[in-house]
C-alpha cells in the first residue's frame, strides 16, 4: 500500500522506490503481486508509469484510508502507554500565516512530545488534501468547506483586512474608506485566492477600480515588494509581515468588507484518535485576540 501511494505521488517508478527505501524491481514486483492477489490491473504500463486504472484509483483510495487507520492505531497505542506525543500534519493557508504559530505553540505546550508537519498551501488545496487524508488538520476559511462534505469545523477568529505600507511610502493617518483608495498603487495577492476575492468585492461595492501594479500568489514576494516601500497592499492582519524594523510598517484600518471566519477543519471520523481529539480540545481554548493587536 505504501508503495502504491508513493508511486501515485511521484509518478515515477525509480523516485517512488527511492522514497520507500527499496529498489525499483522490488517496488514493481510488490505492486504486480498486489494485482495478482486482487485479480485486477492497478497500473497503466507502457515503457514508463502511465497512471492508475479506474480499479487502481479505487485501490489507492482504500490504501490511503487503511494507512491512515493504521497510523491512528499506532498513536492510540502510544497514548495508551501514557506517551505524551504523536505526529500531526496541518495545512495552513497563507492568509493565516501569523495565526498558525499561536495555534502550534499551544499544541506543543500541552503535548511536549508532539511532532508537527506544517504544509503551506491555498485554502482549496488544503481542503483537497484533507479529503485525500494527506493532512490531519487544516487552517482554512470555513465558508470554503463544502457544506455537504465529510468535514468538521472549529471557528477560531474572524478575519480583518487592513491597508498596509512601509517607509518611504506614506499612508494618511486614520481609518481609510475603500472609495478613497482608487489611486493608490497596490500589490495584491492573485485573483484565485479567497482573500483577494474579498478585496475585489469591497472595491466593487465602493464603485471604484483599484490601481493594481503587481499581483502574486506568493506572500513572500508580496512582503518583499511591500517592505521595499514602493507599493501599498491590503492584507488580512494574520498575513502581515513580522520582521519589518521598528516603526517602518504603517497599518490603517479599512471600512467594512466581508469578514469570513478562519478556523480548523478535519475529516469527520467515527473513531478519531486520542491525539486528534486532544488537539481539537486545545484549539477550542486558544485565544486568537493577539493576532489583531495592531498597536
């Protein structure tokens, strides 16, 4: 099962074998043996890996579920032996970048032996990876979770957008209304990102077209351009740059716009592990108010 999941991930026999610590012939032989046992063809073969058959895709889904259940069983056994630890994978969307350390530190404080794997990705990608059981938790926009999907949600905070710039760019003092920003040169996140869609909707509601000089799907690129002092931006407070130098960053509140809830999502499970139950309880008691301290 592990070999099949690796092959689907790497789409290449040699790289999949290397990731599993076995030879390519050993990996190929194991998958052929699985095909023989099940009486189906799992892999489309030419001279190279050519994807999974329909039957192979169903086997892959079962393999992921089985390995996730096995990992849960191992963690249950560890907790039964009073081992304060375990492994947790969490996906974080860029607009929640500053929220994640608050959450993760709470997990580590309560569970000192916890091993964390943090994956940065879009809200949609994080939800997809949750569905594929590639993540345990996702820090996402809760309004993007399919209402009929197999998910549980835990609200953590309500997002707040602000206008931001760094010296030598100068912003007027006080709260800014959206209609006053039409001539301000802006660097914004890309249009496929939910936070950008909120900004676009606010400008449409104000009846103005913003002056967008640069767009990027990378928060790091946006931060670099912002801190160069050439452009302003509009970002959620939890996505502001942290290392800016004393007094360089100017942050101004904005008029009303959509304020989606950000929170944790996980797959609904009939038998959740003790670890996932515990971190869910911890998250429910985390105070996120410091994220919005603009001081």
